[in-house]
C-alpha cells in the first residue's frame, strides 16, 4: 500500500507544479512576442521592401524552407515571421 500512496503523492506534486507553472510559461511566451513587437517597431520593420532593399538581400536574414517562405533574423531573436520581401533599418547588404 505504501507504493500506491507514494505514487499518488508524486502525481499530486507533479500536477500541482504543472498548474502553477502553466501561467508562467504562457506569460513568458507573450513577453517574448511583446519584446519582438517592440524590437520590430524600433527597427522600423515592414513586410515590404524599401528602395530595392529587402530581407532576402540582407546579411542578417536566415531564409525559410522555400525562397518565398518567411524566415528568421539574427537581430530579432525567436521571430520566424520575417518576410523575405521585408525591410528594417538594420539591413546590411550580403557580402
């Protein structure tokens, strides 16, 4: 019987921890999205090119799976919705 009680206690501890941590994990995801939005704003990111400059020609851009798919940017962490036709003031010509 002690094994049953021990496994029940373990289950309750894990369940309680999960309930407590769930809002923290959700909030941290929202904080990251908010930080990316603030960073995008400060870099004046736009989903269309400016004066012939676009993300696909930038040294900071990491392309997606297909040439026309969204990619990521080395300057904006955890943001995988950077358009290859986008532009920001951090643009630097590929070498």
